[in-house]
C-alpha cells in the first residue's frame, strides 16, 4: 500500500468534543501508522454559522492534543473550484435545477407517507421545460440544485463495516447547492478529496448514506472514490447518544478539568476496539498499535469515569519535569521534585496537588476529635527535638505507641488528622518533613474541633 493521505474536516460552528476528536485521532493514527499525511480541512462553507474563533479553537485543541497536521486549508477559499465542478456536473446533466419550496416538499413527503411510499424526491423538476424554469424565475424563485443519482446499487468495502451496499434508488437526489447559491457539504467535500489526493475517508457512521451519493459524485467528477471507513458513534455509559451532553465533553471543558491530552487520546483511541483501554506513553505508540481491524461494529461506550481513572493512572507516573510549570503556577514552593513524588499518587489531576500545598507549606485547620485531645497533647509534648528528618516520624510514633498503648489506626489517624486536616493523603511522615517542626507543633497544640 502506498502511504495514505487522510483528512479531518470539522465545521467551525462549535467546539471540538470527544466525538469529533475521536474521528480526528483515528485519521491521525492511521496516517502516522503508515507514514502518510494528515490534512486539516476547515469545512466553513456555511458562512453564517462558521466563525474564526471556533476555527482557532479547533486548531488550538488539536495542537494541545498533539494532533498536528501536515497541511491545512479552508473550504471558504475554494468557492471557484466548487463552481467549476458544479458547472461540469450541470453540463453532464447530473446537476439539475429544482424550484419547489420547503413547504411544497414537505407536503409531498406527507402525501407519500400517507400512501405508504418512502419520502423520496419525485424528480418532478427533471420534467421542467426551459419555459417552466423561466416562469419560476420571473416569479422570483431561485433554483436549488440536485445531483441526479444513478438509481444503481453502490457498493464499497468499508474498512470498519465490511461490504456495504446502498440502493441509490431509495435515496432522494441530494441537494448540492441551496437556492441562495450556498453549497451544502456534499459536493465541496468530494471536490476537495479529489484535489487533495485523499486516499481514505475516515469518519463517523452517520455519513454512511452520504457515502452512497458521494461515491457517485466522485465518479461523476472523473475521480475515483477513496477507500471508506465509517466508525461507530460514541454513546454514553448508559447507551444513550452523547449529543445532549457534548457541551460538557468539549476539549476546553476537559482541559479545564485537568485532564491530560494523552489520557484523552489513549482513551479515545482504544474505546470500542479489541485492545484494552489503557494509558500509553505517546501518540506514536498508539499509532503503532492502530489497526482498523480492531475497531468493533458496536457503538463505543464513552464513560467519563473511565477517562478520569485513566488520567489518574497517567498522573501517577508523570515525572517532575512534566509538571514543574504547572506546580510553579500553583505555588513556587510546590515546584519541588520531592514534593511531587510525595503527592502524585494522591492526585487524579496535576491540579489536585494544590490540595496538599497548604498542608506542606501553609495553613490548614487541624482536626482533633475531643476524644483524642489528650493523646494529641501528649504527642505534642513528645515531639522529637531538632529539625524534622527522615527518622522523626518513626521515632515519634514508636515512642507514642510504647507510652500510650495505641496502635494502628488508633495511633496514626488522630495524628494524620491533626497534622494535615485530612483523613487520607500522602505519607504523613514525609509530609512532616515539608511542614517542619514549628508548623507541626502549632497544629498539634490547636484546640479540638
Ligand atoms: N464537515 C463534515 C462533518 O463534520 C465532514 C464529514 C466528512 O468527514 O466527510 O460532518
């Protein structure tokens, strides 16, 4: 196989969410796994809804995820090329003007349904004479343009879904150009895929029906249809579609929640595949393991809890250098390798380290239960002299154990609560070394809560 060229083609009408990032990622991994090219195409033919801000956000989010592109272009810069393609189709009699209004088409469909027929466009416009057209146009109606499907069965071998067949006779001839002259996505996409030499179109299975028409358009334009791969859509853990929750599953939101790019890409790359959903070291490793044959036909279940757990697993392994800047932003004192080593096992996100900064370097509210008051007072009175070292905690608790008869939870929990204000967290003995003697004693001597 020669190296593939693929494209990710988002419309800049909103932010990227887990669903379209998965499509981008699969394209990217496939390209990298075969030494191919990944193109970012901005599908901004809908000039009303597309914005420069969304486009920039898409580029920023992809960059943040590491999904960098080899080439990029905007459809809005290529209208002339689409005009030329539309003209060629008109000449070939494959793109024909229609004058029905939306209401008329709606009425037609209702009638068809009432008669038990599929609501397929009746091609009445193909019967119009030149005079009929003039009459419509002088009455102020502008035509929309439909592509004339062959009525044949279109087949292809889908890299995910296997052998596919679409009966184009069961489809309405698709509208390629609206009455206001604007292009729907269908034609520009084919024109660009031919021009960019796209070898594989990889996208969600909501486009399967489009593929039937688009394969005919590719051929009508004198090109060859790319190989197709349609991936199952993502659904929530409950099996329901994600569409209503996509706002909260945008990259900006996930980033603000402290999720690491590699946790997101590892998760989305493995979801719905025969591989285990596990963290990987790099996108390159994910690419090495990529294979369309591993992608299942069932909808892929996206569970945020799994993503958060995967993120935690990744954070636990992050080296200090990878988090230094972020710790610095939390508190310069926290940007210390030993501090990160101490707290990282207790962090689901790097930002969670902030919870332990006051414990180590600032002020907290100690928790001392009334029943532990005497024990904590005793512990304060017997706190080892001199600066806190690696031995302080063991020396101190060994002594307290011998003197009070306390052990296990009864010994350690009151000390942990008094010194850190928490029931759980990093090793108290090591935390004590950051806290220092004065801070520890002050906490042990505070009043019961
Ligand atoms: N802009 C289209 C979409 O976002 C692209 C579909 C395709 O990949 O062909 O659905």
